[in-house]
C-alpha cells in the first residue's frame, strides 16, 4: 500500500519497498478481484530495487518508475518500466519496455515520478529539473526529448510530479518562483499536443495557487482526470482544481480541511479527481492530539459537475 493508482476497472497497489511485487485488481461488481501478482521483471543490465515506488495507469498500460534502480555498473541511475495488460496472455501484464536515462547517471532522480497515456510516457527528474518525454511509435517506445517549460528557474524542482491524459501533460515544480507572491510557492506547467508544431507538446499554461504561501509545496502531486487538473499543496494544507476554458486554464476550486490544531497535517499530500469528486490525503492528520497523526482521507463533491459534467453549467439535463 505504499503507492496505488486506479483507472477504470483496474487498481494497482505497490509496496514501494525493495523488490516486492505489485498487485493488480479488477473490479467485479462491487468488489475488486486480484488478477495478477506482478513480480519485478528480470531485465538485462538493470537491477530493480524499488519496484512500485512510483506508478501510473492508463487503460491497458501500467508504468512503474524506480529511481533507485542500478543500470549496469551505475548505482541509483533509475529505470522506467512499461507493462501492457494482455501482452503474453489475457491479464498477464507483460513487460513492453524498459527505459533508462541517456546516459545513466548516479544520484539523479530519474523515474521518481512517472505518467503514461495512450502513446506517451513521462519520467520526472527533479534533481536535474527535467521531464523526459517518450512516445510509442510502431509498437516501440523511444525518447522524444524533454518537455521544455517557457520559464525554468534554478531550484524550481521541475519534474517532481507528472501527470498525463490524452493530449495533455502536466509537470509540477514544487519550489517554483512564478507566483506573484510569495516566492518558492510552487507551480504546475501544462503542455498540450500540437503546440509549437505537429505532435509537439508545447507549454500552454503555468498555474499557481490563489492562496500561495512560502514553500507550500504546490504541485507536490498532481492528477489529470477528464481534462481537470488536481493539485496538492501539502505545505499549506490545501488542494486545488484547474480546468481549461475560453481564457485558458484557470482555478475552479480550492479546498482546505477543518481547522488543524497540532501543526501541519500535510493535507494535499495525495489528490485525485473523478466526475465531480475530489479525494485528498493528509499524511499526518491528527485526530485527537499531536501524538495521534495516523493520517486521513477527505472527500469533496461538486454537485454541478456531478450532474452536468462541468463546473459552470447553468442548465443541463436533470439539473436547473
């Protein structure tokens, strides 16, 4: 349970410890049934050491990042593994690609954040402040360079979080200095396909929180669902939602937990959004005292979005 991701009817749970397996469950009615215990693959030249530490699911694809993997004689060089559900048999989740940095280097954080879409994958590396883009062409995954932010400032931690959906890719910079005030409050860069050329992913927006604070870790983790971007800001105990509109990407919601009586609860340490429901994790939520910090998950709903599929509908079927 150290990491988990869900998409459609599939749920992947990783232990995020050493080389333990990933468990893959499929929804069956109101239950999830274990379909596959996915062991770390044996890949020539790569030693997997943190299988399941970072994951993403999209349809039939599972991407796993291991920033601690050894590549050849290079320790902690990082590796990214891509699995396809029916490769090698029904629900087999066979290894489709094993990706490494070029060249492998020790001490970076390549693969510490990963995201995948139908034909694109992203490996984040906030140590070198970059996000490596991969494409699947004719059944083969290969590097397609770096996602280039319009403004990259030293120390931004660009690449600390990544998300992908369809023609959109988002990259977090948790120490970004691009909010009006204060500094080091974080930002998220949004890239879209066909910006700057056919099939090129160019930046279309950089979003910041309306309630930015100094070192608020905005963009610590991010999620794209249905064209909506969820952003956690655990340093400030907040979570945000952004959506595209006629004027570009804009903030549509900001949420906070009930009053915290015993310090920072890290509300926003995990976020997910789907069909009008926003789930927010708080790693150190304190129930009764400063010694009781076992964590919590909060659920928020937007009834307009649930009924209309948008945040700003005035009329729609079943709602007025």
